[in-house]
């Protein structure tokens, strides 16, 4: 009896001890299991890594998107394409057609680098009037063909010779340029200026407005009614210019103005030019590219709202028969064969659109006699290609080398553009 009681008491003591140790072992086992499972099933670690990677990728994406929102466009523009009658005659082919492509042999590679190429054609193209140079310019339609092949996108027609073939000549000029793939600015061939939107061309995601104005029309406007004048032409009426620049400011990212005014053959701008071109910048112009004097006038840099704006008072002639041999006795005659190809890069980002770089590339018209004829080969040269070290330097005679070296340096000094 006593022995059984004693055995039962010993067994109960063992069970009591086991009851205390069991939970401790179970807790220890669970802790060890969690620790082992953490390494064996690394879901939590992977989730943290994925979240970290996602944050990093999001940051990279935002940075990438920020870079991608910067858009750029390269713009090239120049002064007068002035087709005198000797240039027509020199382009005449044996079959009676005209070929002006040689005028742009050395220009085309430059224009092909531009996202937007702008010219200034000072004349008309009309089949209803005879071919003519000064004082009533009228060119064959193959002029437009050559311009299209050279790579022009837009042609400024706001100049004092646009009515040389009357109102019908204005319209046919626009039509021939359009057939060659070139838009026109500064005239309204449908007679609807009041209703027309301003000209805006989107280039690489940048909306570029181009406005053009002429100081007058050589008295040829006398054949128009006031209603026709207002509907077809674009002059220097300040109220209209200010209103159109305000529209451009609202609707476009960048605004180019191409005014035709100034004193012919004067290499410095008049006070009237200075005052009006400054006013254009105040009204919203980012670049003012002047024309009409037939010689180069200097550039000027202004600042507005923390951004640099550019004026060149005259880009000079880009192609003509005006030169030292034909203009002797005229003030500054040596400058008539010189011009500049304005080369601008603009950029747009979240803060706005501005000029990033600006260069004035000197140009010069080469005229070579065609042997056995009274005619010539006319070619516009971009002088970087022909100065010492240039691609085509060896094509020039020593006399022409000296002449363009002087033209190149004097043009750079005179324009004075250090962007």
C-alpha cells in the first residue's frame, strides 16, 4: 500500500516537471522555427528589396522623363534672294528651261542640317509678266523648284517688291512656292488677313511663330483698294504688329519676326530700326531678323524676363548680282556681295523656350564668267567651307581666297555676335 503510493507520487512529480518544461521547449522551438523559416522563406526580405528597387526605378524614370522633356530645334535663316535679270539669263538652258540649282550647291548641305530653314525671296513669280530684274522683279517658276530642292521650309515675302507683278503675282508666287513644298509668310494670298491665324510651325515639338512685315511696296499698292491692302499685305502698322505678337506669345513657344526696313547700303541701323526692333522684343519677339538694306548690319542682344533675345538689324544679300564689280561708286559697295546665314539652336523645357546657341555664319556670292558667253556661274558660299582649313579652300583662285578671307573676318567683326 505504502509502496504503491510512493510510486504514484514519484510518477506525479515527473509529470509535473514535464508540464513546466514542455511549454518552454515549445516556445524555444517556435522561435527557432521562425528564425529558420525567415531564411528558408525570404518573402519579407524579397518584398523589402522589391520596394527598394521600385523606388529606385521610379526615381530613374522621373529623371529620364525630365531629360526627355527637353526639346531642341535648329533654325537657319538668311537675307535677300535677289534674282537680277543677268542671273536668269545665266541659268537659261539649251532647251529653253532654267536651272537655278547651282546657286545652292554649297548652301544645301547647310540647310539639310536645319530643322527649319527660312529664306527671304525678294521678287515675284508670275507667268503673266515678262522675266525681269530691277526695278520690277519677276522670276521663272524654276526658281521655286530650286529653292525646294535646296531644303527651304519657309519663305518671307513681306518686302517692297511683292507687288512687282501686281496682286495676281503675289498669289502666283505663293502658289509656286507651295508647289515646291515651301510655306510663305508676310502675305495673305486669299485676302483674309483679319481671319487668318498667325503662322505657327511645330518643329520637334516646339511651336515656332514666324511673322513678317514690310515698310512699303514701292508705290505699287496704289492699284489696290484700302480693303485689298488690309486683306493681302502686312506692313509695319504697330497696332497690328503688337496684336499679332501678343497672339504669338499666347499660342507659340517661340517667336521670330522678320521686318523689312532701313536705309539701303547703310551698314549701321537707323534710329527708327533700333526703336521698332526693341519694341518688337518688348511685345514678345524672341528673335528679330531684319532685311532690306542689302548690306549686313550688326546684331544686338537684349534681356527680357531673365532670357536673352537676339536682333540682327540686317542679314544682307544672300544671292544677287550686287557686288564690287557692279556697285562701284555706291556707299559700302563691297558689303553687297556679303551676307550671313543665321544659325540658331533653341530649346524647350518645363520652364520655357529660349535660344541656346546663336551664330552668324558669313556668306559670299561667287561669280565666275562662263567662257565664251556674257553670262556667269552664281554660287553662294558659306565661308567656313572656304577659309583656310575649309573643305573647299583649294577650289578658289588666290584672288578669291584673299577676297573671302577679308569678307569672312570683317563680317564676324561687324556682326559682333558673341552668344
